[in-house]
């Protein structure tokens, strides 16, 4: 999912009605290397049951 689409989905879920403004001088989201879902499952037994939209 692209950053813009992710922002719209999150805004919808949270009821945010303001303007989304991109600051091009800042990095986009969390670095991909920091999100390790395999480790979360292995270490803590956590596993997503569905995607973000499904909840």
C-alpha cells in the first residue's frame, strides 16, 4: 500500500477530517527494516488475522 493510500485509510478509521499535508523533508513512515512480522510471530506468537482494512 502506498503512503498516500495508507494515510487515507488511517484517516478514515480514526475519523480524521483535517487536511493531510506531506512534508517532503521528512522520511516516509517507518523504515522497512524495522518492521519484522516474522520475528513478532516467533518471539511473541503474534500473527495478524487480516489486513488493515479488514481489522
